[in-house]
C-alpha cells in the first residue's frame, strides 16, 4: 500500500517539513513518502490527482484557530469547506484519527477543520482549525486520510509567518 505524508510547503523558513520530525515518531515513518502539494486548492488538485485512491494520506501542517492556543496539536476528525458568506448543501467529510502510537505526544484537541480559498482572518467558529488544503484532499476519496494540525496563529497572517518561520 502506498503511504504519503502531504505538506503544503517544504521551505527552509516557512514550511511544514520540520513538523514531521517534531510531532511524528521516526519508527512509524519508514514507509511514508513526503509529497509537497503547495498552498491552496489548485496546487493540491494538481499535485495529488495522480496518487492512487487506495493510498493512505497523512496531512501534517499549520492551521489557524480562533480560540485554540498557538502551538496546540490538533487531530482532525472531520473537514468541511469554509464559505462564511453563503450556505449551500455540502458533505462534511470524516477523517481517520491519527493513531496516538504514531505521535511523539498526545494531541491537545480533536476537532473539525475548515478549508478555505484564502487565509482566515476572522470567524465566529470556535473549537476548530482553518487551513487551505485539507477539504480538497478529502474530496479525492483516498482510502485513509489523517490530518494533524499545529495551531500557528489565532487568525493572524503575521503570527502565522512568525510561527512557521520559527521566530520566538
């Protein structure tokens, strides 16, 4: 079976590759291949469209939250699209929960993630995370999809850039 860890950005300053080693146990990663999708829907679709649907996907990345503390580790249980200006019928997509034995520490929260086409700077949604890729990954219908989000900001692009770059 093919297993892929999908991150949005690999970069030296801003990127999620460093999160793999910080939050996942090395012995659990031997047969996983890292794929860098790029940020946003178009990049995810372009990058993942050729992956086999029977693959296991583990998305590791930064996410914003309106109320989870920065640095929180969140196991995502479900993903939906974030479209705050209109309502239309759309499925919530359940995810598989990341097994705790894969992790260096227990998640602080298990929550819903909302994916959007842009960085979320304000929201009334609480107890959730916001990203720009996960819902598009889920729409492919991979056999197993897990997501681990590290809260980088409380809906602040400036704070995201500081945390992602490792600035204290």
